[in-house]
C-alpha cells in the first residue's frame, strides 16, 4: 500500500466520524498529524470503564467491543471511542476490547490538548478563565 493510499484511508476514517464532520479537508489533514497508527491483537484492552481516559481511538480495520460491566454482553464499538471523555477530561464509560486484530489511529492526552478548539467543536474562548476585576467600593 502506498503512502498516499494509506493517508487517504485515514482521512476517510476521520471524515466519517460525527465528532469531526464539521471539519474541512485541510483541518482533517492537520488533525491527522496528531495520531499514531497502531496494530493491536485480539483481546487487547483499549479502554477501561471508570478509569481516566488517556486516548482517543479511531478504528481503521478490525472490530472493537464494549463492555459496560464485567460479564455483560459485548456490543460493537462505534468507529471511534474516547472523544467525549477526552473533551471533558473524564473517565471512560465502558471497557473497550479488540474483538479481532485491529489497526487503529490513537491520539494521546498530550496530542489531544494540541488539537485546536475548532476541531473539538468548541469556541476558542470557552476555556479562557474569566476576567476578575477588583471590587471598587
């Protein structure tokens, strides 16, 4: 597979995600630089319910399953996992396990902080601290 074909496949995967649907081609290309591509064998735990979410994961090939509690039936994970928890700096809602060998795009916490607010669907000033003015008596 050529470098261009691999990049095009990655861009298609990002373009198909609802959380990134508002981004244009150039924004997606810039965002792609923040991801690493990894291969994981079946059975690999990608996220653990109740633990701090440290990565945003996009599925390129393979299948992930979610488990909301131990012993619960598994469901097929969406095309990505961790977006909301990363935006809120929260915990994973479900345990996510590779149901088959999988090829993933992974963005860690440090890289996610580097993603422009526009890409996260937030206004640029939404994280700015409020200006505190001294009270004049």
